[in-house]
C-alpha cells in the first residue's frame, strides 16, 4: 500500500494509513529450520486428521519423538491458518468492523457451472519458509478458476485471485469460511460490488466447503509433499502444473470420469 515513488512523501503516506514510519523498515524474523520442519509435519497431520487440536497434535508428535509444547503448537497453528474442525462453543467475539454473511447453500441443489463458487486458503511449506495459497473453485464442476500465492495472510492476494476469476464471468453465489481475509471490508466490497451473493460457512465447519478442502488434500499428496520446494517461484511452477493437470487431465469420480475442465465447459455436472 505504501508507494516509495508516489506523489506523497513516505511520512505523509504513513500518517494517512495510520502506520508507524519505522514499520516500513521492519523485517520480521523468519521461523527456525526446526519450526519449519515441525510446521510441515503439522500440515501433513492436519490433512489426515483435521479434527486434531493443539493438544492432540502435541500428543501425536510426541509419539513420533517430537517434543513441542502446546503453546508452541498453538502459535504455529495460528501462523499456518489451521484449526481443529470439531464443533465447539463460540469463545471469541468477531471484529465489529468485519461483516459475517449467512450460509446460503443449505438445501440448495448445485449442478450447473457458475451457480456457486467457493474460495479457501491453505499453507504451502518450502525449504526456507512457507507461503499461503488461495484458490477460487466452481462448486458444481470442481474446476479451479484461479489461484495465487502469497507470503502474507492479508486480503490483497485473495482479492487478486477473485478478480482473476471474475474476468471470465460472474457466479450467483461465492462461499468462503470466516477467515479474516474474506470478512475484510475490501474483499466483501469486491464480492458485493460484482453483484455476487456472499455466503459464509459456520465457524469450525470445514464440511461446508468440503470440495475445496479435498482439492487441498489432492494437491498436497500428489504434488507438494513429493517435492522439497525451495522457494515461492518453484512452488508456483509446481502448483500451476498440478492445477492444469487437475483441471484438464485427471478424471474425477464425482464427474462420471470427466475432468473438471470438460465439465465446466459443458456447463452442467453429470447427475
């Protein structure tokens, strides 16, 4: 958001944005190699056992000979953007500046392309750090419409992915979880400004967005976990190649053996 060569001075831009001038020069310290290895293993366990919270992850890791306290596990889970999927009491109060939209898909028959899209974020480990991946998927046909990688969990890369998908056409409904990137004013305004109805999962209900969760599992076990990715560009190339394969080559059992790309272009899912 800060433009070093913009018409306003850096000091004036910081005042207008309400940030400290010193924050421009802050470079956050990366996670240790030990923590990065631990996060990769936590991500693998989360794919297999999405109902694991910090306590159960800690116990499982200890059985594998990895000693890590619960507070450390919980901090890394927050950094990775993962949480257990069991139903639990609502113990936190939503940010009043963020809007939460109702879940619109209950009882809805979804069998045609561009009726409902969904979007979600997942964690991608690389040798020297990690990235976040967002994708926009057509619900009925499972076709991945767009995706983007980012090294921060802000809303801008999610908005960019949505804009990439909206270049083609506009859905009737977009469904996401209640992550801060999707509840942000900028993302919500982009959805509503495109004339799209905004639907959100209930807190902790990953099954509301199950199809894109399955996409993450396939991506990680068929591509990401098979490679030692060094950096973002290498991760981006691998993900792009795999998504092309997923869309156009890989037959899908829920689509009567057709690919998501074929089904999307046909416009209707085989019932």
